[in-house]
C-alpha cells in the first residue's frame, strides 16, 4: 500500500534508529521479581523473563559510565531510577517522571534501578532518547533537569464520539499547551527548532489529529502498546516505528483497546555526526580528543562510594543540583513500597 504520508515502517525489538536531531531511542522493559534487602532481585531470570538491564553486581542498572556531546532524555513508565553523577548531583525518580541530561563537554553518571517492592514484582519500563546537541552546545558544561510527573502538562482531547486521548507534552508544544522548559543549552530549548515530544494514550476507538509541523522537520511515531491502530489511514502493527510526512496533519485512529504512542519530531541540526560508543561529536578528531581527555580526567572525580550506589528503600523522589547545594522535591514525594 502506497501512502504519501508514511515514509517508512520498521519493526522494533529494543532500539529505535532515528534521524537528526534524534540519534536513537532505547525502549527498555524488564520483568524483575520482588526485591531483596539489597534492592536486587530475589530470584534469577527465567527464559520467558530475562534481565536485559542488569549490569550491576546486585542492583539492576548501569553503573558509572561517561557521556559527552549529546543529551539523554529518560522517560520512566514503570519502576524507579536512582541517579548519581560526577557533578555531585543525585536523585530518585519514578513512573511518569522525565530526566533531561545535557552531557555537554563531558559527565559521568550512573542509572540504577532499585527493586523497592518486596511483596510483588518490580516491572520496569523506560524510554531513553539520545538527542543530539549542536556543535556549540557540545562545548558547554553538563547540566540536568528533572521534570516531575505532577508538573508535566497534559492535553485531553475528546473526539466526535466522546472518546478521549491524553497527550503528555514532554517537549515543545501541542496546540496551545507548552512543555516545561528544557535545559538552556539544548537544541530543544529554542521554540524555532520545534522539538515536540509527546507521550500519547488513546482510549478504545478514540481518534486524534496531530498538527502539522515544518516541512524540514524529522517526524516519527512509535506504536508501543495496543493491538490495533491506524496512522494516516494505514494499519500499523504493535511495536512498529513509523516515519511520517511532517508538514501534514496526521490522523490517528485507535482500535478496541487502549493504545500508547511515543511521538518525536524536530528540526534537524544539520551538523556532521561522529559517534563512538557513548560519545557523540562532529568528527573523528574530536572523538579522539574527547577519549584522550576522558582517560586523563574522567570528566571530573567520582564523588560517590561505589560505581553503582543506590538510596535506601524508603527514600522518596527528589533531585539535587549544584553539587547537592539545592534540593528539589515533587509535590507528592511519598514512596509506596
């Protein structure tokens, strides 16, 4: 079927390969069992429930590792994340929260996934968007910002048949609703770059129109939950990534069950991309220089007692900034284990 609004459709297992200004997105899901006293799993993985994100010795997650030259946008759907970095900052965030980390000219951090529930499974799911930085933005110091679920704007749209869709506006704008501001040295911080990131939940049989953006933008929709969805009049299988024409209104029509979509669009940066592991720069020479600098400095001393620290089970959600001198808590920061 030829569809002028759809450029490409790809099945997704884990990684969404994207286009400028996006690099890729990882969709992590793990079905961890109940947690033990050390916040690790009480039992080993099974064939039908493997552990995909278990790089720590006890607690799942990603111990101390470096980044430079891009941004990680981490959207937690289920579970908890403990963050520590070489700037001296730390925090705990959870379902519905978003962490926006500008790695700039270099930072080390760790992302651990403590299993807080001892009486039930600890299902864990997140998206991590690797989002590029402009050549100038790559030179700035690293920075990060927490976007708490209580503060992220939602748009509720009701169609002609009284069916609803919820659009969570992570970046940019949906109709007249603006997202929380992004870190200042981000390609997404400027409205002219039209970086729109939405998490969309559609009721059964709901319909929704996504407004057009500029003809030069990149535009993707990832249909990641639900059995039956039409995008631009075409049936889209579950867990497929759709590249779309940006300067047309795109009509979404849901099937008989609730569906969820990650929506990504934005103006390209247009600079050369040189990527090696966790470093994203503009040339091989820049990469070589960055790796040499990392070997010498580790992007600053690691101020934590281990490469994979975690907070205590009872720690509520919070974020620290400026080497822990500033503390921030969401409105509802009680933990429920």
